């Protein structure tokens, strides 16, 4: 094999890679040794800004294959024939911790899928839970601050977390899931993924339906108890990443079955809750799961930084036949995610190979840091123009989305919008097994035991009141575990 010459970043072959140019054998170093400057300056800049959320994660490439005909719902070319396939990249992550945090922390898990379709990239950016803590993006920065570090002590603070949750009862559904064993999944391969939000599909007749996405693990859903997760935090903080890498290396390729729930516009108007509220689910007995396809992960990236760290997912990335919805949290994420990527990776983040579409890209965006596609050469940077033959194709015009109101305010209007208790109560009583209920109570008691300070009793009382409205026995059991005199 022909040997490669060591070069500087500009391509100049270089020999003195381990010894700096000095005045005599003892130094000092000369300023003219530009290569020591190049190496140190690049080293100082090797770490791009950490993701604000979802900082710790892993990823893999694979394929998605369509197994069921859903053309009655969508005109997306990916779904126009059973058997169609496309490449995918998936990133799994924890949410609240820093990049060096443990994989088994009690935390939701990010589940982001990039499908490289012939009509552009389609990103399904969700979690391993079908709901979220809040339903309005104005609350998101405040919520995330409570999951990070106390500005005074720089420590994680159960007091901040439970204070916020107790003041925002809409979080109860997600809190119940988080403190069940589902809050500590056994690696990434054995958990489900959800789009969480309500999205839409549009068919060839331009008829829109509302859709929720579910990735069901073929490996079987498996969780860790709180004690098992705690032990693994110390023994193997990279447990989930190691599990995924080793499985794929052994060709034990993990799979997920993609399914959808579908709701018509007429049904959405009669639904008991706001169907666009991400703190609620659609009952499966009313809106059953419909098979769509199978996703398999079979390739570990050759370079973690190039693909996993630079991967940029955004709910705004949809393709023709796939649409959005009035879900307020989704609307906020449509802006926030691409904005975060432009901050971390630059205005041209979609030119990075892992984010680059497989189809041709034609627009009039130019310049910016790290533009790598030739900046479109001598073609014009304005539209319309008489030179580049780029046109806006009216066949891709999306049909209008019907809105319920023609006036603007900041309040919900659904009479059941403030029902934060029915679904969490049903989850506890009807979905969980006896052992799962006991583990959930134990996990909540453990979590709330960390509440401290002058407001401790007030915060505990407020949160127990929410539990009581969801399920009486849940509240009383948690109060007993905390040795707290709960005032009903």
C-alpha cells in the first residue's frame, strides 16, 4: 500500500510533527513555526457547542422499508409502493444531562430519525414517550432550566424539578411515565420511539388527515429498575451506547416497526381533548395502530463526530405529502431546532454530509460560514431571475390548513384542556401492572425525597394534590413513603 504523506491543513508536506522549531535545543519556540500554531489552534476549536438538550447520545445508519399501503393517506413518494426503501440515520440520546452524563439516568430518551428520501430529507424527531411535560413552547426554556443545574450551587436540584412540576400540572402525564420503569429503558434497542406530536398526511386528492407516529421495538420493550439503572451509572455510564455498537458489530441488527394512528378532521372536532395537545395521547381502542414499515439499523458511523455529533434533526424537515399541525409545541420546535443547528454548526449545516439530502438542492441561499458546495458558482442569488431556470413548482403547493378561529389570544378554548388527570390516572390504574405501580411509587418517593429548603412542605403538598386528582391510592402511597401528612 502506498504511504500517504503527512501534510498541513493547506496540503504542504511536513516532517517536524513532534518537535517545535526552537532557538537552540532548549528553546524558546519560534513564532515562525506555524505548524505548532495550526495544531494548537485547531485543538482549541475541536469542541463545537454542546447541545443544550440531548447532549449525550449515539447513532447509526440503516434502512427503512415500506411494508403496508398507506397511499390513501399520503402522496409522499416514499410510500407510493410497498417495498420502497430509503437510507436512514437515527440518533438516540438522553435529554437533560451533559455530554458526559450516564446513559441510564432517569430521563426521557431522544429518538430522532432522518429518512433520506428522493424528495428530500424527512426528520421524525421525537422521544421514547408519546407525551411531553408541557404543551406551550414559551414554557420550554423555564422547564429545561429546572432539569439542568442550580445557578447557585451548580448541582442538579430535585427542589427545582418538583417545584416546577407541581406548579404545572400539565406535566403530570409525562412525570408518571418518567418515574415508572419506562424512565430507565434497558438501552436504546429495547425501547419504543414516538413522534409525540400530532402531524398530518396529505393524499393525492389534497385531503389532510392528522397522524401520530409510533416506532415499536421488535426486540421487545425492556426496562431497568431504579436500582439497576443506578448501579449501571457507576459501572458503565456508556451502557446504552456500548449495547447498540456491540449489537450492530455482531450483526444483531435492531429493528423497529413504524405504525401510525390516523384521525380525520371531523373526528378531531369531536375528540374529548385537544388532539394537538402533546401532553395527551389518542386512545388506541379509538384510533388503532396501522402498520407502515420496518426500520433496521445496520451501520455504525466510521467517525462519531462527523455523523453523530454533527447530525441535525428538525421537525421542520418534511416532504411532500407529510405535513405539520397546530400543535403549539410542534410550532415552537419548527423554529427552535433549525435555529439551534445554525448556532452550533453554522448557517450551512445542511451541507454537512450526514445532513445532506440525496436529491438535488436548488435555492438562492449563499455565503455563510463553512459553505462547501461551491456556493452555486456564478448563478444568481435572487428569485425570480432570467438565468438559472429554477422555478417554484405549483404541484407542490400544500393545501390550506383549516383553523378553528379567526381571532388571536393566548388562552386555550377546549373545555377539557385543563384535564391533566384522567390520562395519568388511567395509565396508573389500567396500564401498569401491580409491580410497575409499586416501582413507580418507589421511584417517585425517591425523587421527591430530595426536595429541601423552606418551601419543601409546600411543594410536596402541591404535587401530592395532583397525584390525588389522578389516583387516590397513588397520592396516599407516596405520602406514606415520604412520611408526610398529606392534607386531602
